[in-house]
């Protein structure tokens, strides 16, 4: 088995500045590091337990099957904050049959992002 030391999601947006602004300003992700210069420079954001690198440019939006999953402490508060920033809300927060509270948003290229709250009584919170 390969010994993985680190990992990140690589996102090649159609408009790098617009996407960088979305992830930094609208979602409020903290910057881990930046590299290069110019409009296609790279920015690596902290993404909870991983990283999201927004760099380069693509003529096409990412594949329709690409989605991100981010966990927040309070999905309702995140909804109000993102709505105030004019983020595209695909679906308001609601409790799913599996017990998580999920909201769906989209980045500027249409990448779907699940914004998830794990309620206190959910099995994911159980630590034996």
C-alpha cells in the first residue's frame, strides 16, 4: 500500500480570481499557502482535515460528478451567512433520513458543495 503523507483536492476553475474570491471571501476558508504569480497563481486553502488547491485555469468547468463535502458547526447559521453573501444556494438545510443536516451550495463553476452539520445525537459524534 502507498504511504500517503498529505493530500488535497485540485480545482482548475474557468475563472481563477472569481473562484479564489468565492472560497476565501464567501466560504471564509483560511489560506494554507500561495504560490506563483499572476491570475493563474495557486492558492491552497485549509478544508477541515484536508486541503483545496485552486490553481491554473480550465476551459471547461470541473466534471459534473465532482462534489465537495464540508462540515460546519451550525448549518442554519452557515445558510444565513452564505445567503447574505449571495452564494448560490441549491437547497436549504434540512435533516436527512440518515440524521445529518445538509445544505447544498454551488461554487462559481457549478461545483456542488454539501455543507453538513453533524447533530450532537448522531452516531458520527460517538467516540467509544
